[in-house]
């Protein structure tokens, strides 16, 4: 059976939650492979709204196994809260439906404190983090001083891991004017939360290997978007993990041969939360209209998103770095009613035309968008479930997007409802 990776192909907030939910009904396993609880997604199922930020989207589907892989950084207290909230909405969650990789690094309270202290420094340019400790937790992972899920089951190891982490953190805290960490209190908190987390701990790599041998379909779910990738995003205004499709393999413990189809989620216009370059941003009435119609506020933070026209140059770039086989184009209905639409097809940099966003920050800042203008449409696309339901100019817009990003549309989403989806290419087809 085919296994599918879903990645955001812009700056996140592309509508991955709905698409993953739509696909998860046909998958057997839904595996989250990177990020933390800083990236939220909203699911609307039979009129019920579920807001998730850490748990895989498949958790709301009966009969599915949801997996949190080692590429994720996990806040155990948030995990317990999110599970309790979903149970309150009638969702059944147990070790039979949720597994967490034993080697998953934990986000500790000290990570959030460090994150927020850094952002508060007036003398340093803000990255625009959510302040939830994701970056510092990843730093500890590569610094080999993480407390991991498996460590919660052994007091001696837990104390050793905490002590190693505090050698680093207390030095940083002194420099930031923070009090030293209360070691015993931190260990006590971890021991208190451990019984709520350990029942879900499992050798995820082994479980997924067995599922693959049994012919089960696996859906690999990422968070955020490829333009926030730590290597290929708009650095340093990025997240602290690899977001692109290649991370799906290492983030759960499978080989690259396990990936059969990469689906890139792409919004029909462009948005961004927080700081950083955004060549096609519209700081005018049109940008305001896109934000209002698209309800562009962050699921986790509530922050208003910056809005602009569709940037084909950026999406072509992310389709290449993630090896995208097809895209799911979302929120087409937000463009209803515009007389004309624009697509960014490249940039002007110091008088020269280029077709990609350069790496150097000063070059990014000087890039001016080059637009192509298309006719809009007046009739509604909301709720369309076939090409015949779409206005002719909407179809022309979609086809032009395909040409410019050099990648076909596999799915077309026309509302938050999961059934309002036009299937062009089945990602799960063998």
C-alpha cells in the first residue's frame, strides 16, 4: 500500500488539518514527525470543531493508530491537557490509539522560560516564536542533554539527564538575569507527570516497521510549512526543526523507501505569522480583505496573519526541496469576488530578474515581487466538489498555478468542511 507524506509548502497555516483528516479516513496509521505544540490545526467534522496542536489529526478518527515520532519535541503537561480536552469532546484516547516514541525529547518548563526571556531582549531582533520552548528543546536534543520520554521511567536516569541539562541552563539563565532552576522541584514535576505519559511510550520505529510489512497505509503528518524549515526556510525567522518531506523518515524511524507520495498543502494566496521576509505581502485593503475572508488568525496564538497574493516562485522552490508529487490547493473560495487576481512569478533584485528567493537576508529584503495579473470570478466556489462546479476563471487560475509551480494539483479544497474537496489524483493509489 502507498504511504503518503503531508507537508505545508508555504509558511504554515495552509489548511493541513482538514487535508490530513480527509486522508486519515483512508489511512491505518497517522504519524506526526516534527514540531511541537506551537503549530495548531483546526478540524471541522460533522459540525464539531477540534483544535489540535500536538496530537496527530487522526486521533479524532476511530480505528486509527496515531503516532508521535521522535522528531517531535513533546510538552508532557500540554499533552495531558490536550488529551483531556478531546476526551471531553467524546474522543476515545488510549495506548491502543496513541503511541509516543520512547526517544522523543521533552519540553520542560525551563525551555519556555528561556524562549520567552530571549524574545524579551530589547537589543536583539525578535524571531517571532510562540514562546513555548520548542527551539530550546531542540537545542538540548542536539546538545545531547535532553530528557526523553523513556527517561521518565527510571529515577536514576532522570536525575542524571536533569543535572546535565541544568549545567547548561543555569549558566544561560544567569546571563539573562533569571534565577537558577529548582532542581528538586523540576524532578518532582517530571515524576508526577510520568504516569500520565509512560503508558503511551512505545518503540515506534518497530511498530511502523511491522505495520508496513502488514501492508498498512501510513500517513506522515508534518507541522508548520517548508518556508519555516531550519535549513531551507527564511532563516533565522524559521522554526527549529526540518519541516520538509525528508524529515518524515528520520522523524519516526523509517527508511526513505517508505515514502511513496509527497503531498504539499498550498493556500490559494499567501500568509505568514510573525517576523521575517514576505515579498508578496499586501499591507493594504486587499491584504485586509484576504485576512478577513480567510479568518487568518493563528489557532495556537490568535495572532493575526500577514496576507498577500499567491507566490508561485516560493511554492516552486518548496516543491523542489520536498520532492512534492502533487499539491492540495486550499482556500480557493477566499478569492471569490475579486475582479482581478495577481500571482507573484519571480522577483526583481537590483535590476535583475530571478525566479527564486535567495538565501542571503539582505538579498531577500531587496527582492521586489513581479506579478502576473489574471481575471477573477464573481460566482462562489465555496463547497464545490467537482470541476463542473467551478467558474471558468477559477479553473484557469488553478491551471496557471500548476504551470508556474511545475507541480500538478492532486486535491482542491473549497471550504473547511472535509467533503468539500475535489479529488484529482489519489495520493494513496498504488
